[in-house]
C-alpha cells in the first residue's frame, strides 16, 4: 500500500484537464503508482470521485483512463430496456400483477395484463 498523496498534489492547473497520454505516467507516479495503468487498476474499486482524489486528477480523467483500459465497463449499470427485459423474464418478480408491470415495464403476462385491465376499469368507474 503506497502512501496516499493528498488531493491537490496534481501540478497546478491540471485539475479538470484531460491529461495527454504521455503525461499519465507522470501523474500516476506523483500519486505513488508505477504507471497510470497500475493506478487505474489499484483504484478500480473506488468511485470515480474517490479515485480522482487519490490520483490527484479530475473524475472525468479517471473515467477516460478507465474507458481506455476497459475498467468498470462491464460493471456499467444496465439500461432501462435491459432492466425491463430482466423483469419480464423473471416470473417470480413481485411486480408482476401490477399496472406498473404492464404499463411501465412493458410486461404482457396474464397477471400484468389483468392488473392493467382492472386499473383501467377502476379509472373509468371513478369518472361515472
Ligand atoms: Zn408480468
């Protein structure tokens, strides 16, 4: 475990700047790492902000470094469509049988369709 270089140890004016590739190693070494790849690997479990503080760079820089190495890409949040598909594929999800399941999550299973029909009927009845 290296000593943590305090935030603000980046060269003046470098915060918020996308550091050119040839300077990445210099920045990483200032933070106590042998190379920027090692720095990215060693801080991969931290949030971008946390890693940025640790390395003395801006968090967009951390994001760019990680993107270049493919770090954290697989852990990216699933898209809304992926979440909906996962919900529809999981019959044990307790949201089945709700108007939300039908309308917002796009499920057309018997339970969701039934819930939606009931919801629509209830709405109509209120208007009478
Ligand atoms: Zn459903």
